[in-house]
C-alpha cells in the first residue's frame, strides 16, 4: 500500500450506530496529511474559514482561543503499514493527551482516494483524502 506523499482532506464523516452522519469540522473542513518515505507522518485538520485570534486578554479573546483549539486537530510522529491498517505513533500533538498513543486506522483506496477509518465510542470516523 503506497501512502507516501501529501494528501488533501476531501471529507471527514462520523457515522453513528443509528445511521446519522455528522461532519465534526463542517462539510468544508480542510486538512493536509503527509507520509514520508522514511516512516514519518503529520496531519492537520481544521474548520474552514477560522477567524484570526484577537490580540488582547479579554474574556472574548479567551473564548476565541478555546474555539481555535476545538476547531483544529494536529499531530505527527512515525507510521507503519500493518495488514490493511496504518498505525500512527503520535510523538507531538495539539492535544497533549494524544502524545504517546498509537492511532490505528483501516486504510483502503477508493479509486484515487485514500480512505482512513476507525471506530470511536460506538461511532465510525471515516476520512477521505486525495492527492493534491
């Protein structure tokens, strides 16, 4: 399975057991996933059109910072392909709770798209990526 290179996010969908579908950062979320030949990876995903942060210490600035955190996902580390799965060994992350974890995703190709999927809390996360 050749995943090496850069990939742009097409869609991040969450499917619940009752069949309802949601898009955690919106239908127009943006993202970049990179795999290097020597086994490193990096991923960033965000809500589209995020506003700049205010430059003060007001309560609204604190709220804006919290929103910036909850509308952005980023981590990097090493990866391995394992029998139809890709394992991301997280070394750095926006959320410190992710550091030291291994994120395992089913990996498939749908035509030219890379599809990464994993269960979480009874829901199924599916991310569709395409080469730029």
